[in-house]
């Protein structure tokens, strides 16, 4: 499967990138970066560093948007991902190369055109680059095989605000464009990602691997873990972005409903993803009329997904004994 990952690394993004490089099913054609967990320069640097660590000089990185479509960047979240986007656990090496000259939007268009009908975009940050790519090339939605998005909350509360999930909240206008285009979209939101977590003991084991990826996790994961312990009472970490990757690798582990989805751009609910569930008096109210149905993940076999991700992560970091997993 030919894949470009659009990403704002970001600690769980880093895990998803490690997982992608340990997944033989995936032909990773590039990373495109976007503001989000950190500013665009930091995200781009981190993407390059991560590919150095997994020794993938063949995978290009294209720098993307610094700001949302219609508003200024809300700023980084150092309490979750660190000032450096990778947990502030000490200096990471400098990247050995530069991003390509094309922007992320150009890279997405060119890659899709080079592989018509074959490219999957795995979008695990704000959806700005995808919306910009659609502006550059309005037929892009006919060239891409599918788009899998980590983001949104259909039937559960948000995490950035009571209403909204962080990636959607970061650029609701872009998300509304992406969910309204004609490409097949699957939304892997908090409805499922809040059920997929790695236990503390497994986090410890991954961090103790005496390898470069293991040392990266030892620097990155403590901050994320203590944030989640403090705010969510979790002994372990959520696997938001890796769960979207798992949806590519093992789709049968997910239950998917099909609804048109609008993204709120106003007021206190800015960034809320609203599916039209079909249970109103008017089956499809005006704002949802003419919008394509997208796949919305509503349930997940969490222990199966955690088992898969833990196996792959253990391979990626060179840690023995994957353990039994668990949701
Ligand atoms: C999403 O927001 C970011 O903080 C994470 O990297 C993930 O993509 C979770 O809401
Ligand atoms: Ca992310």
C-alpha cells in the first residue's frame, strides 16, 4: 500500500512513524509536515530526525503549512508534547538532510498524480495541507485512493475543548473541506482512540531498549505519560495516531458507520465534528445535504489493536517480548 503520512510530530506521531517503517505492508512514499503539536519548523525537523533514527534516507520530507487556513496558529502544546515536540527529554541529534523543495501540498499533488488511484494519505495532524492540495489541484480527490484521518469526535466529548478534538480544533475550516471532498475518507477519532492505550509496563519496556529508537522513546515518552496520568488518570499512554495507522493495517478490528460529517467553525464548539445520524425530522438537514458519507470509526477491538501495535513497536525499537497487549 502506497502511503504518505501528513504529520505534526509530536510524540504519538513519532510512534506512528516508527510503526510505519516497521510495517512491510506499507510503501512509505513520504512525510508531509504541518503545524500542530509544535510549530512547522520544529515538526519538520522532527520528521527528518525520526527518519534518520530509523535509517530511511529514501523517504522524502516536504514542509507544509505554518498556519491554519483562516486563523493564526493556536500555538504548541508543550505540556503534552514538549517545547521540542518530542518530550523535552534531552537534545535529539541534528537532522542529516533538508526537506525537499516542494511544499507539502505540492508533494501530495505530485505523488497522487504519479500513482493515480493508488495513494493512501494517512493524515495525523491538522488537515491544512490536504485542503491546500485540493485548492492546488481540485481533481486530487479523484486521484487519491483514500484518506485516513486521525481526528474528530463523533459521539464522544473532545480533548482540546469539551466540544472538539485537537487536530480538528487546530483547523476546522480545512477539516470541513477534506470531509466534503469526493475521496473516500475514514475518520479515526476519539470514539476509538480513547479506547486504545499502551500499559505503563509496556511503555517501560519499549523505553529500555538499548537502540536509537529505544533511546528516542526514553526521551519522548515520560512527559506524555505524566501528562496523561495527571489529566486522565491513565497508567500508560493513548495511541491516537498509531490507531489510525492500525486502521490501515487491520481494518477488520474497527466498526465503521457511514455519515456525512460537517465540522463546526464557530463559537465554543469550534472544531466539533458533527455527523448527520439520520434521526432528525428532516433526515438530511441542509448543512449536510450534498455532502458525501464518510466512514466514521465508532468501535474497536482494542486488545487486538494494542497487540498489533505493541508487536510492531517492539520490532521497531528492538525490544524483546511483546507481552500480551490489552486495551
Ligand atoms: C491528536 O492531536 C495531537 O495532539 C496528537 O498528535 C494526535 O494527532 C489527538 O487528539
Ligand atoms: Ca498528530
